[in-house]
C-alpha cells in the first residue's frame, strides 16, 4: 500500500489554488474559442472534400459524417 504524503505546507496550498484558478481561466477561454469557431462554421460557405465516410470543409474544417 502506498503512503500518501500530506500537502499541508503553504507553498503547496498556494500552488493548488493558482493551478485551479488557471484551469478556470483556460476553461472559460476554451468555451469562448469554441463559440467563435461555431459562429465561423455556421456562417461559412462550405467547400467540402468528401470521402466515403465523411465530408470536411476546406475553409472552416467543419466535418460531417456521411455514413448512415
């Protein structure tokens, strides 16, 4: 059985707080970028490259399965 070490020292606690805050900022940025990408893709006049299984827009990289 592995023994877990305590992280009671204040440096570790502050590091954990900083990391969690940074994760929240990155999550918000990710959502913002996903929204921007969706807006671009929704307004794109698509130029598709098609295979047997999918088609992908050359401009906005939106993909759609054509395998039904």
